[in-house]
C-alpha cells in the first residue's frame, strides 16, 4: 500500500521555537511548496527559509546546497510503496499496484519530482533520477515480482514469465507515458495496459 512518510509540521505558536526534527519537517515542507509554485529554477534557499519562517542559516546548516535540500524533500515526501496487493487474482493485483504507483507519481512530491527532472541540467538530473529509481522504480519492481510469483503459485501465471523483461514492462510503460507522453494514466489506460499487454504476457500458453 502507498503510505506517505510525509507528516505536516505542526503549526508554530508565538511562544514556541521549533528545533530539530520539527524544524527540519517545516523546511522540507516549504521546499516542496516552493517547487510547486516557482519550480526548480525559481527555488532559492532564501525563499525556502522565508516560507518555513526560519533563518537562511538554519537551512544551510542542514543542507549545503539546493540539490541536497530538494533531494531530501522529495525522498521524505514520496508515498512509500511497501505492500503488494493480494486480491486473489493476478489481473486485479496488477491493476491495484498500478493505481498505487500512479498515486505516488501524482502526489505533491511526485509532481515536484517530475517538474525538477524537466527543468534541471544533466548533472543535476542524475541525482534526482536516483530519487525516482529508489523511491518508485525499485519498490514497484519488488512488488511486481511478488504479485507475479504469487500468480505462479496459484497457477494463473506461467512459471517462465518471471523474468526481467516481464518485470520491466509496467515501470517502463508508466515512465514512458508519464514523461514522454504527459499521460496522467486514467483508469481506462491502466486497464488496457493490464488486459492487452500484461495478461497475455503472463497467461499459460495453450497446450
């Protein structure tokens, strides 16, 4: 299930002074908000500090660069893909897994991550590509393997379908359609991908 690691910072009162993890959450939250409004190119450490209602020095003490701050904000905010669906049918499991991946990619941090990848240069993009690989692609692959192996155990999926090419299909299609085609992956899109591509790849061949 996709569960967010992101917890909004508590409201600041006039008599309280935020420290430690509370202040860090406020800064990371402010970084995501700034990404959503001014984008990667418009984001500054000063702007994040102002949004978080703290001093610029407090930001620089924790993150020496804009790249480090944004990478941590994205990693902290992306919903976690931690649990494989188990609905008793491989088609339904795959469809639900795709819905959870879509939820992650179209969350506030997911939107911010896609915006960053479009705006930053090649060397910066390498850092943020690691965020998307570690936060979305690798968890999706792990859960996909679990769903397919469970389908093999139920007799729904042919054993030789558990291979790297099949495991690559859903992440590759999602990333291609999202990044290149700017698709938001409607329910119909997901169903067609599963029914027209994945189910034929996985089903047992006729004797």
